[in-house]
């Protein structure tokens, strides 16, 4: 009986925590430079630079912390790193329970989106990504320098939300039941190219390349406004949960943020095509083989 009571209290506490995090979110999911300029000196704001170390050392947003994406946000075969590694990573970055976290990258947005998705899996919903690539703003508008910033370490406590991540098995069981979206470029979806042994896509998957979420300008890339994005995804029904995948989970994370903002219930298949396309025991649809 005691175990049942404790379990019930845990569920209630977890639900209350998740609900309060959603209500108390202090940073937009997609952040513009105006918001950043107004909040850059907020002591509760943690700014993360996802570019490589060389680019960071050359110049970065003042007081931002360098977390090179490829070295820190992926484990073997592009899976998400283990919980202990991520706990240390985010503790070293100075992220506290009440921190607002802003991530930015070079304008591909998939690296900052990957971090966004991982933090949400670990229960930290107070996170956003910058809607432009680094330095895609008027000169002197945002404070930048070359000083390496080392924050005070914290004790980041993960609270895992399994609803935001999918496995190969759960994705397999969802074919024909949930909406599956492939975030790779069209040539990969059609089976003309592949980073795995097999070519094609997961059966029933629809192709929405993550690059459709932003526009390329003369000064750099910028995420499209919500009205443009709403039009892009207008044919996706909202009465079904969505599973997103790409090659290694980063492109899908950008689709995840956008669809979340548009009111969809989405999650990401962590193994993505690198895992699925290399497993001969799961089905594929390869349009390039059809007459």
C-alpha cells in the first residue's frame, strides 16, 4: 500500500512540475534579436554557443558558453548521449532549475534545435533558439567579444520526459497509426542518396525537409515567421501524434520546435535513418526503385 501511495505522489509531483514548467516558461521557443538584446544581462539567462571551438574563440555573444554540438550532443551512431554525460554537460554550463537557456549556432539551426530537444527530454522546458545565425544582425546591436566565459557549475537534475523521444520499435509500431515526417532533403527521401546502407524512407512518411523552416538571405539564414510556417504545414492533421526523423536526429529537432510552436504533438525518433536504414529487418519504401 505504501508503495502505491509513493508512486501516486511521484506521478502527481511529476505532472505538477511539468505543468508549472510550461506555464512559467520565460523565454520564447524561437527567440528574435530584440528579445536577446533586452534580456542579455538577465542573470538567469544562460546563452549557449553551439558552433565549433575555433569559431567561438574568434568571436561570440558576450558571456555565452561554448558547447560544440557534434562533440557533445551525439553519442555513438548519432544517438543521444547518456543521462550522466548530459547531466555533467549542463551542470558545467551553469544551468539551474530556474535558468532560461538560449542556444544559437551558425544558421543551420539544427544544432541549437538538437540542444533544445535534449533539454526538453531532460525536463528543462525553459529553453529557446535564436531565429538567426550568428552575427546575422546589425553591427553593434548585440554585444560580442572573444573572451572565454566560464560559468559557475551547478547541479543540473534531469527529469526525463519519455514522450518526446521515440525508438525504432515504437516507430515501427506507429506506421499507419501516427503521422511520420522525414526531415531529410528530398533526394534522400526519394532514395537517390543515403547515409545508410539502404535507400528510401520509412513507410507512410511524409517529406518536410528541415531547410524549409528558414529562409536564406544575403546576410545569413533566418527562421520563417509562424504564419509562413503554418502555411507550410497546413496539410498535416492535428488529431494525430507526430514522429519525426532525419539522418541523425538534428534536422528532425528543428521540425520538432516548429511543429510544437504550431500546436502539434511531436516527438523525435532518436536513431533516425542511420539506425533504420542499416537494419534489414525493418520495412522501407524506396521510390527510386519503382518504375
